[in-house]
């Protein structure tokens, strides 16, 4: 059975595995100042004198962190670099881009499944382009529609970008830009008889009136429940030089990570995996019929829930 899974992960850190990776030596203050000026031009930033100095100090602190992490003695499997978030503190980043913590856990199952050695649904054409959630805590909505987009492609051979905005506006079981739970979004799509396309119901990065007519990361992060505050779509997995990894599709734009994606270590000995990736039960949609998502057939979209390697019954 084809599976496109959604997992919750901790994103309290800023990962920047990009072509703009910094050198592995510490930068002098005058170099950092020039880097900041260049970064402002690249990202279209303009500040008054006081705010510019504040942002520079934060930028400088982040550059020092990047330099420290990229030091050869660390022997990391990834490289950090600059991106559009480098002018933010961790606290600012969490407040703007991450979702509130959730404590609800899905039912456990006990089925045993055998998996192939590697999977990358991108190469199968089952993954739409990377989106940018902007300053809205809507990662849950993008992960939900991303999973449905994938399973719809796998079953019907038709890849359609679906509307995260419809979930933000219309799914009253979730909280719009203030966060949500993916399995509730799946239930909304099922009970709604489908979901609109992104073209017909485009993203606004804020909650509106419901309109129904239209590198491999393996280092510092925390898996404690209070730090698990972001959703990402698992679009595959693989192995590189003996290191197993998950492939995650994020919602912070294509200038983040590896063109909007990241690889994170799979098979960690930590109880909840790297960054709490196994803290909550992954969920995914099941589509058995090659029918439109806009249908009255309540069995056209079923939701599966998984815990500790087991699969639950459909809901």
C-alpha cells in the first residue's frame, strides 16, 4: 500500500543547508557587517538606524552560531548557511512561524509492514512544489493537503495542488494560523466531500471568511513535548554513505534547507527519534477509488493512523 505520511517534528532550530553555506572559519566583525548589508539587499530589508543595529546584532550572533557548527572538528553530516530568517532570534522565529504545542495522541496499532530500502515520492511525480506559509502557523494545513495531493497522484496519476487556505478558513476543528492537527484536517476533507484546488482557493497567509465556492540533520534539537511545535510532510526516505534519513517537505519557502526540503536522520536511538519526529503518531490518507476528491462517496478518502510501528483501522 502506498503511503504518504505526515509527522510532527521539532523546528526550534534554524537549519540552512543551502548553496549560501558559510566558510568553516569564524568571520571578522567587518566581514559580518558586509555580509549583513548584502543580505539586506538580497532579501529586500530596510530598517531605521536603531532597528538596523538590533537586527545586525542578531544576525552576527546567528553567523557565529553557523561558524561554530560548520567547524571541521564537529564532523557534521550537514552544513549551515544564511537564509531569510538569519535576522531573527529563536524566540521571534518560534512566535512567527511555529504552531502551538499539541498533547493529543492518536490510537496505537500493531500491524507489521515491510518497507523497501528507499523511497522518494518526488521522483515519482507525487509531490507538488514547495510552498511558503509566511507569517501564519499553517504548517498543519500544508502537510494535510500535501499528503492528499500525494495519495491522489499515486492512485489517479493526477497531481493537483490543493488549497491549504480552505482548511485555514473553513476547518473549525483547527485554529487557522494559530495551529492545528493534521488528522482533524483529514476528517474535514472527508466530511466536506473533498477540497478545492490551490488555483481556485489560493493562499492568503491569514485566516479569512470560509469561501466554499472557490544535508542530513542529526545534531542539536530537542524531542521534549514542549518543543515539538511544527509539522512537516514526509515525502520519502533513503540512505547516504551509511546514514539513513527521512525526506521532509517544509513550508518556509524554497530558499530554506535543500530547496525547501530537508533530510533528517532516520533510525535514531532516541526514544522519539530526531527532534521528536516520532513523538506523535503519523497519519496518512488512503484512497481506494480513482474518483474526484469532490465526491459524495464517503469511502473515497479514508484516514489511517499509526503508532509504534502499527496501523489502526480506518476512520
